[in-house]
C-alpha cells in the first residue's frame, strides 16, 4: 500500500511479524527521500521490501514556507524499523546513508541544506540503532549513481524509479508516482551499498560464486548486465573500490606491495587487476588440487583391482 509522505508503506501483517536474521537499509537523506528496508533469512536474501517516507514538517524561512526534516518523528521511524539483532554472526544489519553536501551546480543554500539533512540522519541513525548488531555506513551519491549508470545529463529521476523496479520488483506498487524517486533511490542506495561491501569482502572469490547465493547482488548485476555496465570479466565496472578515498586505495595497494602512485582511476584499475590475478591463481590451485585428487583416486582404484585379482587367483 502506498502511503502519504509521512507514513509507512505497509506490508502484510503476517510478514511484518516474522523475525528475519538479516537486513540492509538504504537512506536517501533528502527532505523528499525515504528509508528502504530489505529483510531476509540470510545475508543477501530478499524476503520483504519496505519503504518509510522521510518525515517532514513545514517551517517558515525568511517569511517563506519550507519543508524540513522532523527530527522527533525521524527518531520514531528508525526505532520502529526493529532491525534484526542476532549477534552470533556479528552485525546482522547495515544502514547505508547517502552523504549530502556540495555537488557541481549546487547553490550555497542547496549545499547547506543537503549537508544539514545528511548530518541529521547520520546522528539519528547512529544514536538510535544498536551498535552491536547494526552498522551505519556512508555512501557518496557520485559513487552509487556512477556505479548504477545513473550519473550524467542524460539520466533523470524516472530512470532511478525504473531501475529500482527492475532490482526490486516487489516495490513496483510503491513507485507509481514521479515524486517516488526518493523511495527508488533509497532502494538503490541499499542495493549498491550491499553489493559494494560484498565485492570488497570477497575480492579473491569468483564473480559467479558471489552472485550465486546472494539475491541482492544477483539482481543488481543482472540489471547492470542488461544495461551493458558489466565487463567481460564479469565484474561490474564500479567494482569494490569506487567511492573509496585515495588514501584508502593507496593503503590497500601498499598492503599488497603494489605501486601507490597515479590517478585515482589508475589506483582502482591496479587493485582490480590484482584481484583478477588472485582469483585466477586461486582457481588454478583448485583445479590442480582436483586433478591430484582424481589421480590419487585412480591409483587407489587400480590398487583395489590388483588386490581383488590376487584374491581370485589364490
């Protein structure tokens, strides 16, 4: 059910009452944004998709009515999310909040409001979630939009809505209006954040193995492949490194004993090339191990046949 700007998009009562073990949340921190909550029985699973519109209020600014975030209701909404709290596997929930602030073309007033809204959300989220079971991570708008092919003059808010529907078909009824782009972007922020983290944690794992058991990643990369945003190696162009700072990239390179000079793009390419090399070596070792096991198994079989022949002759 699609609600008004200040109410929760409702889901089936039986589903809402079920306790899930994992959740990822995307937060579009604009005044027209939303919280998107994806819950599942394991990391990357998609059982429910819920959207909570950002609560706002009208205030007077220089004699003009302006829409601003309602902090008291934001706190209520965050607490009502009731995220999984299973500590056995570490953090069972992650919230990805979009960073607001200065972007090309922003006026000083727009940049201030964007940064102010982001700061409010970051503070509310950090103070209201359980830090032992839920992490709050920041996602740069330039990074997730570039990764999902939504950055540039040729893209629009409608493109965000259409892509969100492709990745999360369960959300289609919640994304019927033009102004639902905030809802769509909160879903895409959650999807991007989860996919980015998954790739970072599994940089030495085959791409096909990553998406096999992770529903969110599989959906994201299927859509990216349809849009021509996946390389021949199967790794999405945004890889695990877009959105990271130059210092973080250089730290990773230094840890691997690789050259740390160059542009940010060159640093990313160097890391991704090294990831491909590692995956190739790991795959070769596995193939060699399987071949050795097959050979050993064949020797055992031959020995068994000889023993059986000796018994028969006796």
